[in-house]
C-alpha cells in the first residue's frame, strides 16, 4: 500500500545516545540494542473514521522513537499496517451506505494526509490487511501444523494455551484478561471454544460480508493474526519494538505475539512492547463510542497549524493518560509564534547544551516534556538578550525539526 511522503530530516552536529524505552512486558526501562537497522512495528488504524488525537498521540510517540534511533546512528525499518477489512469498518460502511472498500480508501488517505501534516516519518512498509491475506493464510497453515488451531463452525481459533509464554506481554492474570476480552473484540462466550480467551484467526464467510478463498474455506483474517503475519514477514522474529496504544496491550499484542511464538517454535515476537497512554476529552477517554473525538483533519481544516497540534501532544509524556484541552492547543499556537519571532535573529544562547539535553531526554524513554523544557529555557534566555552563540538559531531549528519533528 502506498505510504505518505517523508519530510526532510536535518542532520545534527552530534550523535544521540543509545535509546531506552519502557517495556510493558518486563515492566521497566530496557536499552534497545538494534543491529545497524532498528526494527519497529506500530499497529495502524482501522480506516472507518478520521484520525483523532488519541491516534495522533500514539503515532507521534513512536515517531520520536524513530527519530531517536536515527539520531543514534541507526537506519530504521518501520512497518505499519492498515486494517482495511474488519468488523468495525464493515459495520460503519453498512450504516452510512458506502462500499467498505471506498470507506477504507477514503479514510486511509485522510490518515496519510494527517500524518504528513504532523511530520510523522512514514513507515518503509505500509501494509493493508487485504493485501496480506496470503501471508495470513501461510501463518494459519503454520499454526495448524503445530496443532494450535481448531475449528468452531466455519471459524478457526488459536488456542492461547499452546503458547507457554502466553500472558507475558501484558503481565495480566486470567481474571483481568477475561474481564476485558469481550470489550476489545473477543468472544469469551462463544460456545465450542476450548478456552474462552482463544481468538479468531480466520473468520468463515458470513452473508453479506467480503470473503477470500483459503485452504480452510472462504473467509477473512482475524485482527491479531493480521499484524502477526505482517510483522513476521517484513521484520522477522525478535524485532526491536512492538508499539501501539495501551488499549492494545491485551488482547491484541498478547495474541499477535502468541501466534508468532507458536508458529516459530518459541522464537520471541518482539524484544520490547511499548505503549502510549490514552487521551481524554471532556473528562472521558477519547473514543468513538463516547463521541468525544477531536479530529486532526477537522483542526487542519479550520486553519490550525499542525505544528501546534504536534507541540501540544509533545508536552505530555507519551506513556501518561491525559486530557486534551483547547487551551493547551491555543497555548501551543502562541508558543510557536513566539519561537518563530525569536529564531529569526540568528544568534542566541549557546545551542550545544540544548542539543545534548534534548537528545538525552528523548533517548530516555522518549521524554519529550523534558526535552521541551530545555528548548523553552533556550528561547527564554535568547529572548532575554543572550546572543553569545552566533549560529545558535540554525542549530536549534535543525534540532527541533530532526528530533521532535517540529518545523518552525
Ligand atoms: Zn496490530
């Protein structure tokens, strides 16, 4: 699938430090140790509605990881999927009376435009579920060969207990898993399953739903195995970081990891699992069911500078749950205006310590608020009349662009 265009990333005068990130699986920070090429998979959208701030916060967070790795001297192989066939998309398409393919194309394009406006570096491989069906079929076949898949009516289920490491990604116990599984696309009540937590890998054809031929009958992929198959094909096992919002910890990331680990006879799916916090608005988590969504595209269409949206997101640590407010956005608009005024001068306070502070903060679990505090101090000192560094402005401009994705 076509990705979006990459912004120019200026080169920096110094190399960034090794990047550490909070790993949900081990519950603490881990030093990422990529080979020359760092490998990142971030779960993509189901394109049935526009990108809201919760999505944007997640993709901007992992964009910081991408940039921190580049600053540390790595090439980055970034893969993202698009779940361009799944229940929510089909349901929405039926409800609004549009062909599901058309809805998926339209919303995927809107997402690309949003990502481009926010200066998120594009994935090298941007892969749709529909185009990945042969990969899914291969992975289901591999699982069948291990005896970890069984049939209920025309659907195929993955037996979670076949993965000895099941539960290690989330660290959740069965009660926690059972409490949330049904809310997040699972079907714990389905009769005929061996374990209520088992998940669908192939959904047999239903009337009025799209279906593709397979050795196990016509149908379509389950969501977890879609990401499992795409990540396995494009990154292999043991890639550096699996990322997504914290609502994907369970079941999505647990199941994708389990499916690959069983198919690959115990090889770990990813080395670390990193998760971005949830964004609230009007007192509740931003979600389609609550209807309290702030859309990136709607703000863009009302002439809001996408850099102000990005700065607002960066003011929060990516792992925290927080609430979006319009005041924060307008404050970012003012900050950018003031920064742009100050930076036209050319000279400023010494830039080198700011470069080092920003790169160090981002390499330490993508700590953008701390990075921005160093940037704020530089602007205050410079606006206060410190012009000891004649080339400071260009360095700070390049630093903001390269490491934080903020173009002044
Ligand atoms: Zn995924």
